[in-house]
């Protein structure tokens, strides 16, 4: 964007994976992607993009995949689904350190949800809201702030996904990976 501000005109819809509303991230206040470069996140949110869809950790954690989903992916028999099932098993094992995910035998898949939104935007519920990124306070550095009130227009207005439709998401993954070349 700094090198060529016109790039925003070339993008019809930008899907961004980052930010958190209630879900704890790498800090109690910030999700990792935004926390790593709050200035860049601010620039994207305040850029002249026609449409931004922000996929938050709240959305990804609302639709974790489980051991049952591993079995379902494996049952398709495709190499893509087999690989995804292997990776999902590793992800579930890694998330056993999180009590909530341990209890569900599950793990959130962040990047795949963002990609799924490119294929099927209805896989998440969105709210239009103003978004700002904390860039000065060292305690809350990198936090995404959402102003859902229509009177609070400080920041850029984007579509924010706070919840995903788990069954629709899993069906899309299974259908897509199951239809891949065998």
C-alpha cells in the first residue's frame, strides 16, 4: 500500500485473519497477527479498500474441529483429505494444553477458516463495526478495538466475523478436500 496506494482499488474484497474481541490471544489483549505489526494492521484497516472482512480468533475458536472431523476427512480417501486429517490430528494434540479444547478433543483452524470465507462468505456471521488498533499503550499493544454502536465511528468500518457456522465450515472442508484429485 505504501509503494502503490492504488492497489486498494484493485482489490474487491480483502479477507484478513487477525484480531480478537473476547478471545485471549498471544497477550490478554492482542491476537498474534495484529500484535506482530499493529502499525501495518492499522494501515490496512484505514486503507481505502472497498471491503474488508476480518476473521477474528473469536470466529475460529467458535468452530473448532474434532477427532470426529479427522475421521470424516479420512473417510473421503483423497490425498488432500488424508493430509488435512494428519495435520488436524497434530493440531488437536498441540491444543491439549488448552483446557477447553482438551475437553472437546478439538482445535481451531485459523487459516482454513479465512480461506473458507473466500469460497463461502456465509460460513461466518459478520457485524459491521469500527475497528481501531492499539499502538501506543504497552499493556494493550496490538489489541483490536471494536465499536459496535452506530454512534462510535472512531476507526475504519469493516465486517468483523465473531462466530463461524461450524457444520457449514466442516462440510465445506470435507467437500472441497474430498473432491480433490485422487
